[in-house]
C-alpha cells in the first residue's frame, strides 16, 4: 500500500508553514519589541531560530541566530547560541562554522570564568 501525503497539493505545506508558524512568530516578535522588555524579544527571536533549525534552512538558521545573539546579554545564553551554531556546522559539515563556533565558545568561556563580562 503506497504512502499518501496528508496534503493533496504540493504547495499546501508551504501555506501551512506561512499561516500557522511564521506569521504568528512575526507578530510575536513585533509585539514583544513594542510592548515587552528585552528578554521577551530575545525569546521570540530564539523561537524563530529554533524553528529554522528544526526545518533545516541553513542560511535562515544562521541569520536568525545572529539576530538572537545581538539581543542576548547573558554569557550562558550566548553559549547556547554558539552550541546551536556548532550543531549546524556539524550537521552540514561546514568547517568554517565549526572552527568559528569553537573559537567563540572559548572566548565566551574565558570571559565568563574570569568575570571580564561579555566577549564577542
């Protein structure tokens, strides 16, 4: 028995993605920027980053992680973003991303341990 797709039309998943996932995230980010503080803005951007990681869009993943990183102040949260970037590099076997992520993780770790604050 052949497997049947739940979408009769090939464009249906794209419409679903746009209506159900991306549009609410855009409005959530806009609402957070207008009405909430920086931590909620960061969380909204992180949710969008994790969505792109889940569906495997490399360029969007990296771009959204950079946006999320620009909204992040805490070193530990920045480390999580670096680990996500490292995970992307390992998945796509992109050695430039891997080496940059390792260097950034070392700098963040050294800066956080010595108390020098956030390093980039």
